[in-house]
């Protein structure tokens, strides 16, 4: 029927605008998923893309040391840190999680991070690309299927950081207690894995729910 909308899918024209950091890494899958949920997507490639007109931000996977270097080269790092400290709703996956962390135990030479998430991250604990896996995780939002690709793991969380998911040994986790692979701290949700690659929209829908 003309003018009808699919139930549950908002019209993009009236929807929120999510900035997807697009300096390097897996940008397209996040953009696709957000558009499917009715959001407008703005690819963030320069400082001006960040400074206005976004209601939330996605930090994708990729190579965290490269994204960090590009953020500094393009003079975006301090602004992004300020926006996140100021409460901009954020979903970060994999390299994005590493970028947010207060400490990175195995950082590349010269690699820095935004230090807006009170957590310590280890970058490459699960081995090489070939050790990648698709895992169904229990989260407060229900089961979420994520792809682990050269995935980081959180080895310490600060007070006020909520653990949303653990990867247990039966799922390829290393710690008998379960590796911490998803956390929430105020406006930030950070995941070790990639739900955008398995088509699981749970955390993207949650981001849209969390917008100011
Ligand atoms: N371990 C990678 C890094 O250091 C992240 C991998 C990913 O984003 N899939 O950036």
C-alpha cells in the first residue's frame, strides 16, 4: 500500500543520525544495520563530521592502532573524547573497544587510547584471524550472536562498569570464570565481537533506544 511503513521500521527522514567513524575498518556493515533500523547514517571522516549533527556514534572494528593514528592525524581524537565524556551515546566493536579503554596492555608502539572507558583491554588474546569464531552470548538484552575476529578481551573493569556478556570456555573463552566481552559504562557500550557481521541487530537497536 502506498505510504505504508513496515511495523517496527522507522522512516529514515525522521529518524536519528548516527555517526559511524569511517577512518578504517568495518564501516559498511554498521551503516547497513543502522539504516535497516531506520536511522540516518553519517560517515565520520573529518573533524567537522563529529562536531555537529550526530545523535550517537559507532566506533567500528578494524585495526585499533591505525584508527588511533588517523584520529590524531586528522585532529579528531580530543574532540571525540570530549563528546564521549559529555555523554554522546556510543556503540563500539572490537578495535573500537580498544580505542575507548583506559589501558591497553599490549598496545602497538606509540598507540594511544581515549581513556573514556574504565577498563583494561588486551588486544589480541584469541590469536590470529584464523582463530575467529561465531558465538552466541547471553546478555541482559537476550542472546546475541557475535563474530570474534582477532578479538580483544577485557582483563579489568573499573567500578561503575557493568559486564554485559562473558565468553565461557565452552564457547572458546580462556578464563574459567568467562572472559569479559561486552560492557556498559554510562553512555558507552563496548563489545569485543562483531554483531554487525552476523546480522544480529540487538546492540544497534539498543543504541537507538539509548539516544538522548
Ligand atoms: N585486535 C585488533 C586491534 O588491535 C582488533 C580486531 C578487530 O577489530 N576485529 O585493533
